[in-house]
C-alpha cells in the first residue's frame, strides 16, 4: 500500500467538519490521483460516489475503506438529503464521480447545490480532467485564441438542438471543447465534416491517460477516413474544434444576428459582453454593435 504523507508535510490547510469534499479522481490511470485527494479520502467519515463498484477499485488500490453511499443522476436529490443528515451530525463526507471532476459533465452538481442550500461547506479537491488534459496539448489551436475556449460538455441529443449547437461552434472564433459518446461519434463527426471548411482543425483525444491513449489532429476532409478505422471508434473521447478566423466571423454577420436576437433581453453592456465572449470582438466594437442594434429596436 502506498504510504500517504501527512498533508502538513505539503501545505498547511484546515479540513473542517460538517463539509462535503468534492474529489476529482483519475480519468483512467490510477497514478493520477493527487496526494491531497488521498489524504482527504482517508480523513473523511464516509464516501458518496456515482457507482460503488467503480469507486471501490480506486479505494481498494490505495487501501482505503470507508462507509459508502451511492449518489447518481437517478437518485441525486433523494440521496442528497441522507448525506446532508450526516453533515448535520458534524461528519466530513467526500463525493466521487466515476472519473474526473464531479459536476463537470458528471453527476454532482445537484448534490453540491443541495449541500450549499442547507448551509454547509463544499470544498473542491482538484485533479485529473479530460478537458484540461486535451487543452494542454492543443498548442496553436489554443494559442491562436489567446488561451480562450468554450466548453460545451456532451452535445445535445435532439436533432434541432444539435444543429444549432454545431452552427454556434462553427461560427465561434474561440476553440470549442466538447465530449461525445462512442455510439454518436460517427454521426456527429460526419455532420461536422459536412459543415466545416477545410482550413479548420479538429483535435481528437481518445482514452486519455489510459493504455491505448491516442491523439489526432485532423482537417475536415480527413474525418471520413479516420472514421473508417473501427479501432478509432471505441473508448472515451474529448474534442477541440479550432475557432474560425475572426475576419470571417465578422463578414458572416453572425454577431449582428445574435445581437438582434438578444437585444430585447439584455442591456447594451451585457449584450456587448456576450458578443465579446462568443465572437472575440474587441470591447469597443462589441459595444458599438450592441448600441446600434438597441437603437434600431427603438
């Protein structure tokens, strides 16, 4: 069993009672657990998790045995009340999703909201993430956007919402990070290849941190051939779609269309902020566009 050093040897920190510790866990490689996470999991009175069977593999690997409670998307509200009762008794509890950070495209957000609503602390214990892992090797795709990106999690399942989401991704000068499940992979990437111009780049991260980890940098016209390899279609996936050139965005009138759509709901200041975030406009030009659209509504 790995000997876990006292956190005092690393950094002074309080670990208050009557608190929920939201613990990020490895996305594949068990070696990616942090020393702080192991310290917390040994310290708490109990561990809530998305799937007991899955979390037990991690806990047994590190010799950790604690009372456990299953909290997942199907029982999150009801089970949250039971955990809050444990916090009322002054106990410390941790929450683990199956992999990565709870609440980020995983169960946990409702639990955190319920704990906070009842006046108890929620303490993040950061760790491995497919999102940050793929961005760390995005290189020029991220650099071209000055480090900015947008994260959409898993794409919507309905056809209309999917089409709208893909359109927004394609028109955005900011790189888009998203997840997709294996059974929808072919359909989603095929549609992207149909909509994108060939100057755009797509990074595909497959099975990150695992034995068969692989990374691909593709142009849209290379997607079809990539999909023809059945070995590419298995596992967990994360994608980074390069943003469109800012000049193309402005020439397409996409910022104007969005401004017209939102002008009645947002103030000029808020509308300007949305345009900056979505399309990478400079602050002054976004504000001028917002004012012009608002004036046209009068």
